[in-house]
């Protein structure tokens, strides 16, 4: 018997609109998405823009101090935790957290963990960062992780809302490894608040922002799964959360909907102890309040990190295609073009074995769904059970499966999303028993 604990307020896949929304976004939004509390204060940006007539160097110096303050203040109530777990990747946020922790606690109390596939940037860079930092490190090779339908159903039952489950489940293996007694440090919201999702131009109206959000956040890129005529913007909030001079419309939707309804349930799964320094008001008020041009491309954030933790940020970064933050623009451009060409070739020639891409998150699902018996069985059995429910009859599920298996296309995103619907439905059914 699979034990499932279904949160009472969890939005269910109980009606057509929820299923269609899931097929578009990879999650169900629910009725009341909200901005994080630290961003709901009316003075967040308006006051800061008046204050910031300072030079970029002055802002960098201030940012270094405030980032350190935010990390220390976040730590205060748990300063004597026996072990601080930091999932470390090739990105900036986890590395910044590690730098902040090293300023406040003994290295012997820090446990870093890298998870993914050997040969990818997240897996290899994370290992080199911990070596320089001199802290304990564990590696979880996800290419050998086993797939089990009952374990996925249990995981679905613990989530706050229905999600595309396969990548989040792999992330959850870190918590399975270290248990509930540790203190987990999360970079949740670090990239977005520093400007990683800023568009070239802000939307001028709320309706324009909703339309752009729906287009940019379609989960499945290999094929269209939502039914003809479905309006993905219909389920988005009908009005802004705050005034646009406080936070632009596009970021309001990103922070409240994508980050709050999708990313947060993944990285802050209930039942564990977390610290999220990038949501501390000291930091959010500063970084959201600097002039927009300093947040574009995360310019100021990167300068702050290089100044705050120079040893750690002299190492390669996934964000910079395996190059350090200080690498010249021409090297980044060349590396980006190389990776884009490789990605395009993989899409157009799926029958060729391209090996693992260095930018792969977790594992290569396209390859795994052809070569791994356990993953194939879980996904195939789930989509066949979904087909029997007759709730997505406009989708030719067998054709997508056959096309993928015969290497006529890469459809792991579609297949794992369809399988996730079935697994979430089974979790809901068992939660009601």
C-alpha cells in the first residue's frame, strides 16, 4: 500500500481547465498565487530609486555588506544547527550561500552535495567549488538512480500542488539522502530577484504581461499538448499584485506564479527545515530597488559576488557556459554559439547519439526514455493508464511514444509531462481513500 499525504489545500486535477493548464505550464496555478512577503511592502522600490544616485562601485560595496547581513540574519535562529546542507550546482546562488555560510559557521558543520550526471557542468563544477571551499562533499550520480512508480506517487502526494514530477523527484533524492533533521540552504529566488528574468522591455499593461508570460512559460516545447483554443492566460491573476513602479508586471507574474506555484514546491518541499537568504527583506529591498539597468543581465549581482567571494567566483560557472564570471565577452559568445549549435543539431538529428550535453540538468531524459528499462516502464505504463481515462483524447499518446523511440524526435518533455498527470491523479485518488 502506498502511503500518500495529500495537503488539504492542494489544487486538484479534477476538471478540464486544471488538466489543460497543467499541459501548458507543467503545474496547476490554483486560485490565490501571492508575491513573497518581503516584496509586498509599498516602499520596496520607490524609496530606493530616490536613494540610488551612487556610482556602481558604491552599489557593489553596499551589496556585499547587505548580502552578508542577509545571510547572517537568516542564520541567527539556527546558528548552532549540527549540519548545514548546501546543494551546490554550477550556478551562482548556491555558491553565494556557501560563501556566506563560511563567514558565519565552522566549515566542519557544512555538508555540500552535488547531484546530476558526470560530465555535466552542474556535477563537475560543484565538485571543484567544494574542493576550494574545503568543506565536506557528497556526490549523487543520478544516472544510476532507480525509477519506481510507487516512489513517484508518494512524492506527488507530498507536493503542494500537481507538478511535472520527474526532475523534481530527482532533486528530492538529496533530501532522501540527508533526512529531515538537517538544515537545508536554498537559493530560491536568488536569480530572479537579481534580474535573470528581466525582459529587454517591460510590459506596458497587465494584459500584455499575461500574454507574454503564457507564451514564455509553455513547458513542453517538442509538441503542443494543450487542446486547440485553450487560452493559457485565462487562469492567470486578473489584476496586478502591486503598482508597476514597485515591481514591473512581468516580474510580478514570474515571482508569484512561476516561482511561487512551481519552483517553490520543488525546492522547499514540506517537512524539512530551510533557510532562504535571498528572500530576506534586507536583500530584496536593495536588489529590487537599484536602477533597472544594473539588474539587466544580473550585472550588479555578478559584480557583488566577485567582490564578496573572489576565490569561489574565480572558478567556472554554468551561467557562463563553463567559464568564470570574469571571462571576456568574446569567449562567452563563442562558447554560447557552440552550445546552441549542438542543441540545434540534437533537435534536427535526433537519431544521432550526441552523448551527454554539458548543460544538462539532472539527467538526459531523451536518452533515458530509450535506453533505461525502469524509466521507460514507469513512463509507458503511466501514459497508457492516462489514455484509458479518456481525458486527453485530442493527444495521440502512442504516436508521440513511437516517434521518440524511433528517434524521429525528442519528446521526453511531452512524455514525462503526460506521465506526471497520471501519477498526480493516482496520488489524489489515494489521498482521498
